[in-house]
C-alpha cells in the first residue's frame, strides 16, 4: 500500500474513532452505534485494500 493511501486510511479511521468518543461524551447512543459500525467497516475495508494490492504486486513480480 502506498504511503499516501495508508495515511488517508489512518487519518479517516482516527477521525471515526474520535467521533465515537465525541458521541459517548454527548450521550447519543444511536450515533455511537452508527460510528462504531462505520469505523469497523472502514478499518476492515482498509485491510481488504491492502491485501488486494499486496496480491497484485506479488503477481506482477
């Protein structure tokens, strides 16, 4: 995975996790649940992208 793409995933993932903490402080359970699901999905998607890029790079060698 290229460094700019990895940085993008890291920054967005961090912002989503910070959003969870914000909604915990604001006591909004539905937003906590929503941001938790989105965060898990986004972080999982990052792992999928990384695996696909690694597989593509190994096939080209």
